[in-house]
């Protein structure tokens, strides 16, 4: 009990510091909203769980149209067997999206006439210490086209073949002859993968099984393999793209953050105080912010939107994923302490050897011209936390009769103008439009932003 009494004032002091001084301290605040993938008309999502040379790749399907027309061709570095392919629950990708999405938080200024008393050096010191069965019916070959069917099997609602090829024209012809609706221009983009001796994971929907499944939408496909290549093929997805495409990659690792090596990886602009009216326009705000940053950086860039240990979050836009959910997402190195048997990734035979999961969320907006190469990643040991985080700071609304209150009131116009300038810089919105929207009530007086700004002078 004595220990509790000694610690309580310190904990209160730390909370006061963190929650009342967002410019000085990195995190805290009340979570308000998130900028998830629903913001974008076309946003592909991929989950990569990787440890060493072992990879589990989960691909969300954003296919729009008749399922009978669905076809996916994915270059893979090795031959895949049926036990290395499964369907995953779509909720897993939704959970990862919600957990790692850029977020809006809000703070409320305390009464400057009743300041919280705390020991700053003590608080700084305390904070510093935190920080199936086979299914392969043999090898078939169409020698005239140079295409070999290495394996064929069914997984869930998908019919899958694994192909190797000697030339791109033959592969394109084989796909068309076998009922796959491949867009024009595939030959040119298939060539580099064939020259790299990569194989092709090809899937289409088995309509009978899909109709019997009871699912309304196609479920994500998940493949597991071992390869020193840590990459994601994106060029085939550009064949029939008429506009810019958004790609969100969630990389899960027992080590630390991941980055793109053949393009620049930069952090999305973050930790900015913006006007409180943005609370009702956060989706439009983030879309404008991303487009502005994308243009400013020259478009050939990947943005880091989130990097954090999966065991915590601050502030949390969604609960961290449970061990069971992480396994569904492909994390194969988790330890299950509740069982005496060491579990393995069900389709790969790899025991869970760690409980450590670090997530990196990378956002790429690309076209065929801006991203001529596939994405190549580098796994690092960097465990520095980062998030796209935007701050609403509400002024105190009570009476301000003391000297500190008067000084606080005089400081507000400058703060409001700074928030307006920051918002204009982040989004390229018109500064005059921003000022018109910034009507704030301070104490017993109501200010428009411009009046407040002029009164400051």
C-alpha cells in the first residue's frame, strides 16, 4: 500500500504531462477517427509475414465484376504444392487495416488558472525508461507453347495451377486457350519474370464450389514458401490500370520495421496540430494530405504509415490482433504457451518459435510509368515506433480571470493561425477557406480565426 501511495502522484504527473502537452510528447490523446483503405476506390492489400527466408503472403481480392471472370496470375520464386496454399479470412486484413491506419486524436487544454503541478524532471526520467492431400496429378506439358503445368489442385473456391514457361507469348496464349481472361499487354510484362526463372501461381474461381460456399465475396488467397527473395510483384497489376493504383502492404516480422530498397521509403507527414473542424472532414483531409505528399516526393516513393510492436498501441484505433488472429494472418513463429504441443503453421510445417510481431504499414501509389520495377523489401532491426497521427487541440472553454488565463487567451490567435498554415501546407487547401471554417469559442468571447489573428498583432 505504501508503494502505491508513493507511485500514484508520479503516475498522475506523467499522465498530465503526456495528455496536456502534445507538441512536446510523442503520443497519447483520445482516438477519434482513422483513415483506412475505404478511402480509396482502388486499393489492393497484401500481408507479408516473413522470418529469415520463410514467407507467408496473403492477397486480398478487390475484384469487381462477375466471379466467373476472375483470374489472378502471381509470379512466385519457387514451385508451390497444395499444402502451401490456403484461403484466409477476409476479416484478418480488415483487422490489420484498422489497427495500423493513420489516425486522428484530440486533446483538451486544461484550465490555465488551475494548472496541474508536477515534477517535470521526474516525469521525463520515468518516460525515458518506457519507450491437404496431394492433388497433383503429375506434370503435363504443352511443348508447342513452352508451358509446363507443374501442379494443379483446388483450394476452397479456387482452381489453381502452377506453371513454368519458356517465353511470354506462349504463356499468354496458354492462359487464353485455357479460359483465363488476361488483359491485352500481358506478354510484355510476363517476359521479365520468365527470364528470372520464376514460376506462376494462377487461380480462377470454381463456380460450383463458390456457390456452395455461402460466401458473398472472394476470400483472400494465402501462399507460403521459402526464398531469399523478399519482393512483391506489382507489374502485372498494371496491365489494365487506367488510373493510379493504391497498394497497402502490411509486413509482419519478429525483428523490426521493413522498408522498400529500390524506391525511397519516407514517413508520411505526421504529428501535426490541425484545426478542430477537420474532425468532420478527416477522410478528405487525409486523401488530400497523401496526394500532396505523393506529388511533393516525386511520386516514385513508398510511404511508411505505421510501424509498431503488435503487442501495444498508443492511441489505439483498434485492438491489437490476438495470437490466433496473427496466425491466421500468416505469422508462423508464435509460441502457444497454453498447450504442451508446439504448434506449427498448418500448411507449412514450421514451428512457432517466437511471440514477437512487429508491423510495418507501407502505402504505395503507383502507375506503370512511376514504378517500372517490382517492390523489393529489406527487413531491418529498427523497432522505432511511428504512426500517421494528426492532432486536434481544443482550447479551454471556461472563465479566464487569472493572469495566466489572460496570457493563455492572448496566445490563442497565433496558435490558430499556425494550425491553419499547417493544414494548408499539408493538404494544399486554400488558406482563406480554412480561416473561414475556423470559428472557435474561447472563454466568453467568440472569435473567427482572422479576427483572432489580427487581435494578436
